[in-house]
C-alpha cells in the first residue's frame, strides 16, 4: 500500500466519522425520529457502558479469558456492592466511591 493510499483511507475515515457522529447536531430539528427510536436511544448509553464494563468484571485477564464467577474476583465483589449501593441510594458519585473502595479492600484482602 502506497503512502497516498494510506492518506486517502485516513481522509475517508475522518469524513465518515465526522458525518456519523455530528449528523444529529448538523441536522438539528430537520429530522424527526419516531417515538420508538427515541425510546430505544434512551438505553444506548447504559448498554454501551455495560458492554464495556461487563467483560472486564467477569473475564480473567491474560490469554485464557475464562469466566470468573467466584468470590475471589475482587472486580465482581466491587460491582455487586456498588450495584446494591446504587439501588438503595440512587446516588451516582457515592456508587463510584463505594465501588472503588470495595475493589481496593477486596483486592488487598484477597491477595
């Protein structure tokens, strides 16, 4: 692949990224989304966050990549504790602090 081909690919990827990520801002109110699409988009951030965090909590690191649903998994313990705290209080900053504290304590305690 020649250097001009690489630059063309980078330019096309830039254009595709800008168009897809800023289309809602550029179009404004010109596009009316159906109610079911708006309802579905409300869950997109939570789904993306869960898809990002869940493998880190549930899978072992390294080449094995096995599922670890044991009580010696400090990430799982911290996630369960943070989820319980959030369901009880609905306080986001406290949930982050409790999750980090539980992870630190369980990691130090289990090692």
